[in-house]
């Protein structure tokens, strides 16, 4: 389905960049906001996002003997290292490579789940998940419904890297969450940090519904938090208010949360605008209530995502805010998103909904 | 531009090179341990041959009964079921065919919305079902009602599903013939073709790991084998050593497309070697041959922890579905020719020759069955439909807030416009 050269060249780039310590190129469009340090969930240690994800799968494999991890190149640790060390610890019948075939991986995962096995599938890039669209949309999403709850594949979780990475161009950068958001029956989750990645992945794996877990790949190495060593779950279907504010609500998920956090700081410092920042966390089913409560308070809203504007999930959120908060609105709802183009290569900085585009939108809406 | 002299010299050099090359190739090519990953041993050859597929010698079709229901002389180590099992198999075939007629006609009269008959493939279905253990997991395509029937799904349950009434196990969610039963280890069908194949492989892998005496069997048509999911499933099953029986019903047609427009190799069985999968090709209209093939296939997948691909050669005598008229693309003569090979008659002849069944039994059983099915049909048709709120159930394990909100808004709407909706 896709060229191996492309996939590996990305890893080589990643490795090279780490070696050179030149993370600047990656982080040019956002500043990572680490999670606050807390001992509430027990002892912590510094982990980046891939290590946090690895830790989550390690816990599941150690506690649930009927659980397996599989996908392309998963055996040696995965091209992003998320499964490293797991085959050595749990054996190659539990952590294994599959043939290079996305529809096979998801179909196989559904069958495992139907037979009662906890199935953690990896699709190497979200950009390559489309051959599995039928298995996800027509099969996984509808399994419980169509059988009147006789059969389900709730034990299936599909992990896949997504979103901009600095040089991924058309086929290593997409954020396709809204495609899947049109398939009732799926849960769709995207973490913003190492700490949330571990807790949310554990929740997805144990949730009795099939989940797609989108991992913003730029954060695999860049996002470092004090991550609890123990087992913990974070709530699905629950948005999180990260910064409370009065004047405008900024809604995003994944990497974009960090863009919004930075722009909220700038807007406050330079223009005295108080922004409320919400991480949606779960795209489907999404937390309408938290968003509506916030917009009723601030009277203004911006939804921001990397995916193209038309048919993006921002459209759904905007429509819903309009229905729920009409009389509270002080200005139109704005979407600051990627453009309706394929994800470009050398124009990435122009394409992304960066802090300057968000800042401009905030100022326009506050002065509307 | 080269001068003529230089050109000539170059030509001579090329000739010399060729000659040298030919001389050095007189050392015989030999067999070596392969350095190529995934290939065990390799022969080198100095012959540049194109490897033509051997279409002139198709894989033979295993059969036990001839067209008139006699056991062939040279059949070795076959298993004939006990008499009562033989009669159960025969009655299941007849029951299936009677149920088909009633439900097909009921669709024609507008009583149910859709139906698919199993006509012509009764032996492939019942014979394979009889060869399995009851806890083996079945993934069907859509023309396997006989498998479910043989496992104990009652005519009443079939009819409840076709009407989508309050007693339908699927709670009225799917079109007719999308059956499923947790108790009978038959995964609920879905309409998309071939999606069940990689899923069945995943379940087989799960059984292998849990070391239970279970395999999966997955049914599909020859048309379905053209989908990408078939390739995915064969390859996953082979590379991951899964105990699964791939049961292909090669019935000659995918809706209107004849099998010869579906593939150019030797049917579906020829896919096996390419994936490193063992195969059996069997006469799908010979119930004893199908039964023995599945018994043997089951033993093979359980003892070797490997997949097997079984191709049952048969013929879909009925239309694809009630939305199809097959006379638009095949001749009546062709259908008639296959009517003579009716698998029910063939099996009946065997039973008659062994004094296990006779015409009188047939008449009585058919009469009694028809009467019983018509009564069940009348009951199923009168049962209520599930409450409309059921529409929102089972999307997720628990109803999420967005669906609760939508359910409440429909409730409100219905309270104002109740005249325009079916009464419960």
C-alpha cells in the first residue's frame, strides 16, 4: 500500500534530529506545555509519549494474559519504538509482526476481540489506515448493534500515529479523525501529552467499545512529562478545561492544544484577553456539555484543528455550539484549521493553524 | 558519431562476450540452502523459462457418491455417519428447502422485505455443519442458513429474524437473512462481502493461544474471494499459523458474474499453494464428500495448527436474492442441467438404497413440515416490532449522552406527530 522507503526515511530523520539535538525544526509551530507534576497517582518518572504508551501496553500485557499487541514491524519495537522490549518480555505469540496489510490487521483484531482476546493493533501511520476503513466503519463500529448485542468487538483498540511532524507531507501528516467520527459505535481519542497518553490508552484498551487511539507523532519524543509508573485510567468522553477564561473559548485536541495554550498566554499578556482553553480529548462521542457550558460563559468560540476545514470535526462542534448557545454568542464561531488542500510538504508552516492565525482570529472575534 | 570501424569492433566484442558467457554456463546449476528469506531451498537454473500456470491439469474433485447416489467403488477410509445422523442430515436439507420456498414466496407477496434462498447448496451447508464440533465458531457469508439450521436454530427463530419482530435475536436491526446466534457459535452476519474472513482468522488465533479444542470455519463464495480481505485472511492465517477452515462455496455465480469472469486460475483451490495453505477440492453436491472433507480438514487444522482451504464445487440454482432474476444472464437449460444434480435427490437415493428412507416418508415429512412452518410463519408475522427506542440501543455498551439527547428529541417529536408513525 505504501512505500517502505517513505516510512523508514521518516524514522531516519527522527533519529538524526534527535542525535543532532535539533528539535527546533519539529517544534517550530508549537511549544510543548508539560503536564503539572503531581504525586496523586503515585511515583512518577520522566517519560516521553512513546515511553508512556509503551508503559501502558506493558501493564496490560503483564496483567491480562489474554492480551496481544500486533501490527507492521511491531515485533522489533515498532518504527516509533512504542512496542520496544515487549516481545522480549511477553513472547512472540503475544507481540508480533503481521503481514503488511491494514485491512488484515483491523479485521484480524476484530476477530480476536470477538473471541474474547484483548487486541491492541498498531497501524503504522493514520495516513495508511484507509484500506481498513471498511473493517472499521462497517464492521467494528456496527458489531454490537447489528447482532443485538450478541457479539461485540469492544476489546479492540487501534493505535495509530497522526498529525503534522515537520516534514511528513501528504502521507505522513494527516489528521483523519473526522472520517471515523462519522461511524457511530467507535470511540475516537487523541491525547495531548505523555501523561494523558498513558491514562487514556489504558482506558481505551479496557473500554467495552472499539476505540481508535490517534497518537500525534510529533510528541513521541518531544512530549516529556512526569508520568506515573502505576496503572491509571483517564476518563473518555470527557473534555478537559485546561485554562479558565472569561472572553473566548478555544477548543482543540492533540498537538493543537499546545498551540492554543501558547496563544492564550500571548493574548492575555499582550492584549489582556482572557481565553478558556479546552482539550476535547475524545472526538467521538464528544463532550458537548463542557463545551456548551464554557461558550455560554465566554460568548465566543474558536475550534482549531490540523485537518482540512470542510467536513472537519470543527464543523460539527460549531454547529452544535450554534444550536446550544445561540443567545449567548457575542460573535460568530470561528474555525482555524488546515486548508482544503492535501497536507503540503515545503508549505507546512503556511498550512498549519499556528498561533499567529489563532491570535488573529481571537482579536477579530473579541473586537467583532 | 562512431566511425564504422569502431562500431564493427564493438560488435565483435559483444559477440566475444556472448561466447565467453555461454562457455562458462556449461557448469551445471545446483541446489543450495537459500539466502532468500522465506524460501527454504532454491534451485538455480540457466534456462530462462516462463513458468506457465498448469491450467491443463485442474485439481481433482473429491467425491463419494455418484450422480445416482451410489458409493464409488474405490473410496478409501471414509466415514459414513450413523443412520440416525444420516436421517437428521437429510431432514435438515428438506426442511431448509421448504423454508426457502415459503420465505421466498412471502417476499414475493410483500410479507417480508427480502430473502435469499439456499437452493442447490444444501449439501455443502449441511454436510459441512455435520463435520464440525458444536463449539467451533462459524463465520458465514449469507448463504449458510443450513449450517445454522443444523446447529439447532429453529424455524421460528429464522422467521422472527426475517420479520424483525420483537423476538428477533438481532432486535430488528438488520435485513432478513442476517442471522446470528451466540449460543450456537454462529457470528451474526453482515452485508459487506469477505469482511468476515480476516475476522475469522483473528478468532482462530485467539483459540490457538487459549489452547481450547476449537477452530473457526469461515464460509464465502468464489466471488468474495476476489476482495482484498480474502488475500489478507489467507496470508494472515498462514503466516500466523491459525487453525481455520476456509470453506469456499464455488457456486458458479456472483450475482450475475460467472466464475470464469471472476478468476483465471484453477478456481479458488489454486490460491492455497501461493499462500502455503493446504487444500481440498470437493464435490459440493455430494453431502458425504463434504462431510468427510470437513472432518478431515478439522483434524488437520487442529493437529497441525495450520489453516486449510476447502473449495466445494456446487451450483446456485436459485436467484442471487429476491432482488435478482437470474434468467437475465443464464439459460433455463443450464439451470435444468443442474436440477438433475440436485444434492437432495442424490442423497435420498443413497438412503433409499439402504432402506433408510422412502417416498412415503418423503411425502409425510414434507406435508408435516410445510404445515408446521406455515403456522410458525403466521405467528411470526403477527408479532410486534421492537419499541422504536431500541434503535438507540447497542450502538455502544452504554448509551452515550449524544444518543440520549437524540432519543429524547425523537420522543418529543413523536408525542406531537404520533399519527405519522407506526403504532407500537
